[in-house]
């Protein structure tokens, strides 16, 4: 039986930029080395396989999550769009955390703004060696983006 999300288990976000002309795909990596926003998963976590694959977020939930991630990162509203059809989960001690995928909408990634926060945009090939759960989430996100 899978535990239910705890009130304090805030959702995490994988943030990416897909250039509309060149199709270059970059993921945001924070100063901590994590690719999850607003903070990494605890060390003792594990991905939950295929539980919610195919679930679609209602528009109200998409908007609420978008406002949450914009505020958490100090970005202007409309900078990111939460993908409605991507929802994965990770089990952490005593809780389950939802993992969402959000896309930067500008033509070019906001390198300067992200560098000011200690982060950077990196292609998937440069992100290997991170937390195993984060690597699984990146693989799922990449598979999702290839299929869309």
C-alpha cells in the first residue's frame, strides 16, 4: 500500500527549456546540484513506478502549481508552464511527493536570472551522476518530452 502525501511534503518540479527552433533541451540544475525545485528530495527516497502515468492535471491545479513555483523561485508570472500530462511520484520517509515538469516559455532560457540564484541550465548528458531518484525522474521527463 502506498502512503498518502503528507501536508508538509511539498511538490517538486523539474524545470526545463526546449528551444522552439533548435529543439535544444536543457534542464535547470541548482547550486546544490539538484535538478528538483524548490529543494532536493531526502537521501532516503525512491521513485514510484508507473502509478500515475497518464493522469492529467485539471487546469485549476496547473495554475495553482504554476503560481507556487513562480513564487518559490522569485520568477515573474508567466515564465513557466506546468505540464498537465506529467505527474510522477517519489516516496520519502513518511510521505509521498508529487514531481511535476515545468517549461520555461521564453525563446531563450533565462541564463542570467538563474545564475544569480546559483543555478545553471545543462543538457541531460551533463547531469549524470546525481541522486538516483532524480536521474530516474530526468529519464521519465526525457521520455515524456520525446513522446510529446
